């Protein structure tokens, strides 16, 4: 818990050395640069992180589909990365993005459109759909 | 990818049913209610989530120490939860908190005190330490 244990410079150094977990992933939080709202939490593998840095647009790794995924590939709702940060132990990434359209596949601007009330129930903070997922994903 | 597949109401329902991963955890993002800054990314198991809701202060589960952890237990730097949200598939939690002192064990207000520059290097966005970790953690 002390910086004196930071012998390899992960916490205080200026070298970017992301720490991937056993599955080869880091957690990534995307926030809206305009509203500061948390848009989504997803994962990146090394390739997704590299492509995000190279292209300036967010790429993720889908754990359910087990594949690399360019955000907005199907919907056009890309995320342009304005700033990327890492945390103290370099196992999480925070990207501040310009969100085209909406971040959530349900059509809402953010995936966090419901708040927890009293521990068991949810209420909609933002029920409005920016797009119609049926039309966009053509299922 | 469509809401039509939301047959169990996870995405559109009003019942809070957090989806814990194989290790029994959900990812939690804490942001500062005053500045909207991302303070930290951590994990909660069912007990940590329950204690957070019951107490109104953040509890986490430490993967490295394999134990429940009340944020601020040692340092006094507790997080008072103003709002809790969940995401579309209910496997991530976003808490907006009043942060007492600083969130990061290195002494910075946020764990995300460095930004990624050009893919390989980091620069300090906020190098200032709110507290001296050597003194607080007495190592």
C-alpha cells in the first residue's frame, strides 16, 4: 500500500506498461468528454488497446463473443478518443471520448441508464433511446 | 445485440439483479460527484455490494488480498455514495461518491493521475499528493 514498494516504477514511472489480467484483458471505462457521464465499462486486450491508440477510436475485446470489436462497427456510433489515462497499478484504462450517436446497444446514450433504489429496484435515469436498436442492428 | 433478446428483463426491467462473473465479482467505477472525475476502478463481490448499499459507503473486494475491504478503513478516506447505477447487462456498477481525502493509495485524489502519450509514455496530469502514504499507512 506504499509507494516505497513501487520498485518497478508501475505507480510512479512514466513508462506505459499495461497490466493485463489472466485472460489478457484490462478494464476500460469510457466517459463522455462533453457531459463527463460514464458511457460504458468494457475490456481491451493488447490488440484492442494498440488499435485504439493507433486509430484514435475505441476498440474493445468482447468476452462473450471472444473477438476484437471496433466500437461503432455496425452502428456507426464510434468513440473518438480525446484522452487516455491509466491508473496507479496500470490495470485499468480511462478514455474520455466524443461519442457519435449513443454508446449503448439498447439505444441509450450511456449504458448506465438506471439507478439502484433501495438495493433491490432500479429506476430509469434516462429511458430515451437515441436510436432504434431493431433498425440499427437489423435483428 | 437487440432489446428483443432481453427476455429476462435484465436490460429493460426494474429489478436489480447484478450479474457476478466466474470469480463472483462485478466491476465498479467510482466518480467524484463534485468534479465528475473517475476516481478508481475496483471490484465488488455480493457482500461488498450489499454492505455498500446498507451503509451508504463504498466497500470493495480486493482480488490481490482476497478479502472484503471497506474503502478508507485504514486511511479514513471513505467514499460516501450519492448515487449508484448499473449498466445494461448489470455486470458493472457506477457509484457517484463524495470522496473524503483522496481515493488513491499513492496519495493522489484519483488513481488516474497519468495520461498515455503516444502509446508508450505517460505524463502526470496530477502529481500532487493530497496525503503522504508513508505516514497514513505507516509502512
